C-alpha cells in the first residue's frame, strides 16, 4: 500500500487539497468494488491538528501532525494562497521534513503555487518545474537555479513532480494514479470526475503581461516602446540607439530584467495582440497577422503555435466570443 501524505499548509487553497484527497481515496473505492484491497493510505498532514486555509474561510482537521509521520511514500504539496513569500515563511517548518523524507526515498509532488514551497527545499535545483503561469516572474526571481517550464502541465524528474496553474493539478493526480494504480484506474478516474486526460500544455491559457517588476528604467522604457509600437518592425539596433546603449549591453540587461531576450519579448507582445484580435474581431488570420506587424505567413503561424500551443485557427475556434456583424 502506498502511503500518501497530503500536506495542509497554513493558507493552503482548499480546491487542490480536497480535490487530491477525493481523487486518491476514490481509487480505493474502485478497487473495493472489484473485491480488491486498497492501494493508497491517504492522510492529511499538518503542523497542527486544525489548520486555517483559504484566507481563514475554512479550517482543515488533519489526520496526523508532521512529527507523527516517520516515513511516507509520496508527499503532495497543495497550492498556497496569498502573498507568496509570506506563505512560504509561514510554512517553513515543513521544509526540513520534506527534505528528510525525500532523502529516505519518498517522492514529492507540488500543485500549482505549491511549487514555491517545494523549491524552497532546494530539491528542485537544476531540475524542471511547473507552476501557475501568472507566478512565473516571481518564481524565476526567487529560484533562478530552477528551470521553470511555464508551458508545461506536468513535470517528472527524479521522483519530484509539479503541475501548472490552478485546476491542472488534476492532471498530475491522474498521472500519479496511473503510475501507482495502473492505466485502467486513471481512465476510470478521468471518466468519473470528468477530467480530460493527458493535457500536456498550459500555453493556450497564458496571458503575456510583460515583466516590469524590476528597477532598470531604460529597459522599462524599451518594453513600453515595444508594447506601444508592436505593429512596427522593431530591431534590437533601433532600441539600442534610442536608449543610448550598446547592443550587447541592452540584450544582457533586457534578459536579466525580463527573463526574455529582446526578440522573444517583441514576439510575445505581437502574439498577445494577435490573440486578442482572434478572440474579439472578425478579421481573418492574414489581417490579424499584418495588423501585429508580421508579413511572413509561415513565420507568424510558427511563432503563434510555439507560444500558444495552437494554430491561429485553432485558437480562434477555442476562444472567440460572439462578435457582432
């Protein structure tokens, strides 16, 4: 039997905590219906017997407290709520326990913003990790030694797992069910809980917001210029000249401040504008392409799909609102 410890951090988000518990315990019911023994022992583990979560709206009564769990097989860290550095600080007592359990053979999975607590252990250094795309800038700033894969729904490296934003944690739980209880149980869980299986990317959901939480004023001005003139052909040399910076200096500072190269930033701003047009207008793909400053159809479609995971037509079919004629 697999011993699963679902942590109950202070300020956890109820959905990922209870959703994980419900999915995993349901697998035991599926096995019982076949006359078979349970495969999971699922426990809620907290720093205290009663833990306030979701901004104090709910209180979770845990099965056990941390010091009572001497050994476990899988640790699940649910999403954290509120200002993230404070949330991690409030739950730092979990960190040495997580490290010790991993060193003793346990696996660890973080859900959405739970990645910040997992990364604080140091176990993710040099490894890939997913989290909510809205938290990408904060994560990169706080954990530069972790390879953040913003587009991924699931990562799996050396017994450490992570999931992307919000309800994509359900896909990671299904992934773990398949690993520990078999494909049949994962498919059955998918059907009973109406969860689409094997989603691999959260790229279609990402809204590019720019990265301006830095103190490099010339780079902020360069970002603002790009965002206000995305319809034009903007070059690195043009920006370097405008802000009296050498090209290499501009590129180095831009990457340090925004986590994107200048060209990547220009592309993402253009594609974000294209997404808005595809959602809200009746312009055809070529019109959208020209309006955001592309003249090469292949380059536009290739860049659009690389950033969103969908072709322009697929994106429009998925997200377009009703547009008046």
